[in-house]
C-alpha cells in the first residue's frame, strides 16, 4: 500500500459566541483538515488546530509546512510503516 494523494485544506469555523481563554478571545476557530488517499482506495482524514499563543506555530505556517514540505515527502510511502 502506498500514499497516492494528500489534500490539505485550511478553514475557519465561525463561532456563535467568542471562545475566551486567559490569553486570547477567538471569534472563529482556524483549523487544518488533511485527507490522505492510498493506492488501495483507503482514505484517512485528520484535523488539527495550530495555536500560536501556545506553541508558537501559526495557522498559516502550519498549513505551508504541511502542504509544501511534509506532503511531498509522504507520497509513495506506505502509511502503515510509521517509522518511515
């Protein structure tokens, strides 16, 4: 089995009311959705939220790294070999 395609989408989910924590108030929630397809027609989905205030990673930088650096390296890899 090999990874044949990776689709990455950056989205912003509007909130009905602001989500307030000690360091920030969010009017929407930025999120990144990942879809991975294999040559055996298996499809996997993942979702994550980068939080600049916690990790220093922005939504935009996380999207760019996934899209332009990590995804191209994963095409052709067996997704069951996690050490690869």
